């Protein structure tokens, strides 16, 4: 679960794998529902958001995505001023605060969006197939793909933001460095 503090409110973001739309067996009824492309037919991941004021829930929503499954972890959601950004499957959802209205949603990877980071006035998304930069309105500024997916099975760090760019390692262990404009600075073959 991720916990964010917004003014006097506490925001909790968590996995809801057993949630079924319209079911009376759900543990909690969310006040709003947002869906990624294809998620009403083929739901893969479900992430709940609850906003608390003095330990009382004042609003809630659930995001349902389709595509590569995601979970909630340290960098899968981001609080930026009056909005909350969340990775859910292949899409980044941007919700306004404190009312949890959907401001925009953008498919930022063809498979899975793992992490989102603020970079000046924009957002950098670590996806399975590509690294994507979104502007504050969810418009894609650039995308960068490697020779393989940006996933590691041996706990090697596959994505790291540095002062002068982003270090990447793909599944085949090819290393890349790109700048904040998505341009390749070097890769393992041209160091």
C-alpha cells in the first residue's frame, strides 16, 4: 500500500485483486470507477484509492486496467500538487484532489507501466517495453525502447534516474543511458 499526505487528508492506494464490478460480495463499494482501454471486458489489475480525513473515509475510487498486471509499490503512484498519478497496467491515470475526478489517462506502454517519477514539469514512466515522458496534461513527449524489455530477474536495477539522464538495463543485460529528451547518450556497445 502507498500512503500520501495531501493537506489534512491521507490518501491510501492499494491493490484490490478480488473486487468485482457490481458484486454485492465486495468488501467496499467505491464511489467512482475508472477503466483503462479494454478493462471492462478483460480486467487485469484493480487499484483502490481511499481518501481519509480524521480517520473517516471522505471519498474513494477504483482504477481497473487491462494488459500487463501491476501491483502497488513505492513508485507506482505519485502525488504532485493537487493530483495523484497511478500506474495501472499499461496506463497512467491522473486524478484531481481531493475529489478523485479523472483528469486524464494515457496508455504509456504497450504492456505494463511499472513506475512514475516527476521530472521538472513532466513525468517519466518506466514501462516494460519503453520509457515514456508525459507532459502535465498526459501528452506523450517521447518514448524510448531498447533491444529487450526493461525487466530484471536477478534484482539488477533496470531503471535509475541520475542528474544528467536515465540509466537503463534490459532483460538481455544491455545497458543504455538516455537524456531527459529521450535521446540515446550511449549503450553497452558504444560506451
